[in-house]
């Protein structure tokens, strides 16, 4: 029997462009960024809720690009069965390993599955510039 696929609506790509990651400091109620030193990003961890799929694209200024896909399909799990809409809650960790201002991080999804981000944490190394004595 032939299979007919019915699409309703318009396809689009869900896209989030994260801003440059900077460490923040609180000076008497005023929040500012540490910009004089070197911030080296290590890892970023996204917390998501009832999400089906997304892809993180890490692009460096020199043109290198890395794609990290969250498919919420675990081999051997019931959710890995064909025909079942994936729906997962958890964390997705991916490496960056670059200076904060030479990398661009995007989250995107072009599938008709839900994406709900509820938090983001990141790890870095911060080195201050030398000060005179």
C-alpha cells in the first residue's frame, strides 16, 4: 500500500544564538563583566525538559565547525522504538575548549518535536592579566 504523508503548517528552523560568555561580578548591586582577562570555555551543559531533538553547532572564527546532536534515543530503551515520539528530560553536555570570544554557539532544530530549555551552566578557566607591583 502506498503511504501518504500529510503536512500541516509551515516548516522552519528553531534557532538560538548564544551571546558571548563572560564571567560576571557584582559590585555593590551593579553587575559587570570581567573583560580584561582571558576566559577559556571548557564545557557547556544545557538542561532541557520534555524535548525531542536539538543540535548544537559550535563554530570557531577560523572556520572549524562541530555539531553535537541530542536525539534522546538510548539504545535498549523503550523510547528508541520506531513510531514513538521522543520526549526526554535531562542534561546535554558538550565540549567547547576555546577562548570565549573566538567561538560562536548555536542551538537549532528543524524537526517538528518540542524543544524546552530550562537552564544552562558552563565551565571555564579565567586568567587575569598581570598587574604591576
